[in-house]
C-alpha cells in the first residue's frame, strides 16, 4: 500500500481555495497557516468572471485533471479526494475567476472533452484534441538527482557507478538514448528504492521525472536536482480553441495566480524549491539522443497513454513508490 510523504507542514489545516466547498470531486487544499493567509490575501485581487455559454454552467468552472499525469500532479488520498499540483491549480483558477470548482478526473484530454469540461489541466501544446494551451504552469523532463558534491562532468565515472532508473519508465528510455550510459542503468522496482540506493552511495545518480523526483527529494535533504537529460516541455491549461473568450479569461486568471504568489505556494508545497525548468537545465554531457526534440512526450498528446491510464497514483507514489506514512490507496 502506497503512503503519503510528510511535507513538514506545521499547524496545517484545510483550506478550500474555491470557496466553502467544491462541487464534483471535492479537493480540499491542506496547507500551513502562513500559506493560507497569503492565499486568502490574494483573493482580494480582481477576479475574471465569465458566464454561460462561455462556460458550460453559470457559476461553475468544470476543470479536468488527467489521472495519467502521475505524482505529484494528481493523486488520491484515503478519503477519496484528489490532491496534487494540478488539483491545487484547478482550485486556484476557479477561485480567481470567482467560480465554484467542479473537478473532473479524466484519463485523457480527449475523454475530458467528451465530458463537456471547460478547462483541461496537464496538457502539452502538442495535444491533438483541438485545445489551445495557455499559461504554462509547469514543465516535464527527465531530471537527474545527485547527492551533494557529486561531479557529473566525469561521465565515465558515473557510468561505472551506475544510474538508478525505474524499470520500464520514461527515464529509463531516456538514459538508454544517452551514449555511454545505456549500460550504466541500474533498474529498480520503484523510485523510492532508487533514491534509497542513491542515499546509500550505491549509484551515482537517479534519473526520473523531474517533478516526481523533487517531490520525493523532500525526504532526502542531501539530494538535489542538477539538470535534465532532455529539453523540458511546457505543460499548461487546455481550452477549446474556438472558445476565444474562455481562452482569454483562463489566460488572464492563471497569469494572476502566477503573479500573486499562489502558484509559487502550490509549487513549493509539492516540489519544494524546484525552479521553473528551461532549456538551460539540460546537462550536455548526459543529453539523450532525443534531447534536441522538445516536442517529446508530455502529459497528453506526446507519448501514448499507459494502458491503465485511468489509474490514479496514490500520494507519495510515482513509479511504484511505497515510502512514507498515512496510508493512501490507488485506484485500479
């Protein structure tokens, strides 16, 4: 059974960003008192209001989160609520627009569109379902995590000590494409085991999803992200490109969420001090053969979804993660 990781959130309490309650799949946001005060203060800023037919239902913003997005984007808590970066962004977006949130879990952007949602989160610009992607709020890339003081310039030394990857993961495929590192892979069943091996000095580094790794690294204070194996790809909110009024409203609202500090709080809650990842994050000595193609796999529209794309990872779980406390179960 997978478990949630403690984030060191003292004096935590439940704060619902979108109002007194959330329609549909309710997703309360638990945070610190200090963060909550900052978020409440941000609510005083001007809101962007829209009505039907710009949105499907007056007073309600239907936002889909992709259950295939993984840790720490969309996860399920013991009480059945969804939590994660995308869930928090959905709540902040609805709040900024002065609307009640109806959170809709979906396996893909195409499925979300069939459910009549207004916005789909976790979508790449390369989606193939006619969505305009606005206001990127995060990035996707295979990150490389090392212990303090590790020198990645010695590729031969890294190859000799090994690169921990999760068996069958995108990170493993990316490492396979790096000349000189294909044979250096040390496959593990889950990302927790990979990070434990790094802590124990059994491998030189861990290659995994940058955001998932940053989430797990919160439990490993001596571990840091040093860069990426591929060029980071932007991920944002998808809106029907023919609905220009809603595209503009979502753009303005997410920009406000970014400028008023709420997005920074959301990011810090789930991935600590992970910075926004750009092309300069690429580690040239470890760049994969696909690194020159920033159109690669993303939340939706890049690589094909997994067969069980409806499965929601439990909090603290990525590629089979099991460490932590406060047990959380997965769907499926």
